[in-house]
């Protein structure tokens, strides 16, 4: 059965309605956000707005207070949904690393058997030009791509996100290129809703004071819900109001939260600054780009590709060459030992013959035949079986194969044979 992209997605996102809605991995935190919006709104409508429906002229104009509160609350909830349930600008990850950027790095070479093998890797950064200013982009090992400018990898969602601003736990989603506008609308609208609820609650306290000619303390005892709402909105304004002001500053300078905190020292975020008016137009008046990932599309079967050259193959080739060179060195050293042994025995034979005089000239041919063996290279049945290193080149310990001792015994037998012939003559 064919599977869709959202069913095999490697990020940490949660999908609903067959991939139509995409949330972050901490989408359950939205429940807290919903309660923080809905519960105060309900309290306001029941205990404050309902009592103000006849306090304005004409007589029923007070219903507008109730209607505005309901509509405003629904509007904020819709903005929260648009921020949390859409693709924030995820860059689809590659199935393979980009081959065109593959290179051998000699600076990071690996030493194998005295030889240095260059390692196969990708440049960690590339340089692109933005508004005439060179900007470095980084390679993402997880997504196997070079991130576009202003893109960053979110460790919570495990995705690279275009124009990454931050990951907001209150909405359970990354804030990026495709949902930053709705995020700002949500925060600023929440600020206005807090101001509205705080103002209407304070107005209701004033109405109670005028109707009953009471002091402010008696009026507050008359409507404790108004006091609670005023305190709640006052505290909330420090958060959502401050966040709104901060993002107004970021928009005016065309920065993201990530750029502002990370590149504050070198003013890297100012590369994208077009001027205050153009920056606001870019955020609020440009068309939202379509998603780069079709999460409901069927997964395409991956085509087989030739394997990339790897350092493992190079290491295997070099290790094979190193082993062959080692065997040749073993054979060369073994040959030297054999020649030394032969030369020692042959010198004894030659000295013995000369000490007895020149009356046995026919033995010189036998000695020459033995001496001639020193000029001929020894013959081995198998290079890899004749000489063996017990602990490798580093140990300096060598084992001489039995063939060597056999050849040495042949030399000794030749010496014995020559001596016996001399005694018989």
C-alpha cells in the first residue's frame, strides 16, 4: 500500500486530518494557551459584559461590549490556530548529500601505514551574496543540504526552517517564514484583548460606584470577577505587550529573534534591512509562499544510485598496498638472513679446503656450486607463507620459515660431503 509523505516524515511533527494540519511535537502545550484565553473571556462575558448591556445609550448599545469580546476572542483563537497548524517554512531534507559539493579534504587526511589518505567530506560552509554582502550558509548534516540564508535547524521539530525566528512553546510550533505574520497578529491581538478586558472591567467598577454611591473598595467587593480580570490582564500585558513591542522593533530592522540574539555583536542581522517602511511591507503585504513540502503526496520510490566514493574504500586499497609492501619487506629481510647464513657456512668450507692445500682442485667446482647459490636468489613456494611477522613491523620480532632452515641444512650437507671425499682420497 502506498504511503504518503506525512506518514514517513522524519521530523518530529504531528499531523492531523491526513496531513492537512501540521503541529510541532509539543502541540499539547496549546491546551494551556487555549485555557489562558478562553477562561478569562468566559468570565468577562458572564460577570462583566452581561451587566453592561444596558449601561450605554441607546438602551441596548451595551450589547456591543459583549459582542466585541466574543468576536475578539474568536479572532485570537483563529490566529493561534493559523500559527500552530501550518507549515512554518520547512525545507525538505535531501535523500542524499549533494554530490556537486563533494570533495577530498587533504587537511583532514587519515594516516594509514605511513601513507596519508584524504578524507571525503563536504565543506562546512558556503558563501552566498545577499544584497551585495557575502553571507556564509552552513551545511546541515541531518537534512543533508546547505541551509538557505536565514534558515536554521530547529532541534525540537528536527527540521530546517526558512527565516527561522524561534520555537514558541505557547503555540507548539516553530515560527518561520510562512507563519511569522500570523504569530505577530496573534500576539498583538492578545495584547489588545487584554487591554479591552482590563478597560471594561475597570469601567464596570466605576458603574457600580456611581449606581450605589459606594467607595472603590465596596465596588470591588460587589464584583470580585472584575478585580480578578484586571489583575490577570495587567500581568499578561507585561508578557504579550512586551513581546509585541519587541517584534515591532525586529520587523522595523528586518531581523529575526534568532539573528538578534546570536549575531547581535557583529550586526549580521542588518544585512537584510531595507528600511523601516519596506521592512513592514515585506512582512505584512507580501504573498505567503506556498509550502515546499506536499505532505499528502504519495512517497516516490527511491531510484538506485551509484555509491559515492568513500574513504573506507581508499583505506582498504591503501591497507592492501601496505600489506603487500610489508610482505615484500619480509621477503627481503628473510633473503638477507639466508645469505648471511649461507655465506658463513661457505666461508668455513672455503677455509677448510685452502688449509689442506691445492692437491684437491676438483673440489673447487663443488665449492663454486655452493658459492654460486649465494648469487642466485632463493626460491620460495609462497611469498606470504615463507616469512611471517609475529607481531608486525613494530615489534621487530621475525619468524624464519622452515624452508630457510632446510636450505641451511643443504649447505651443511654439502660441507660434510666435501670433507668425506677429501678423507677418502
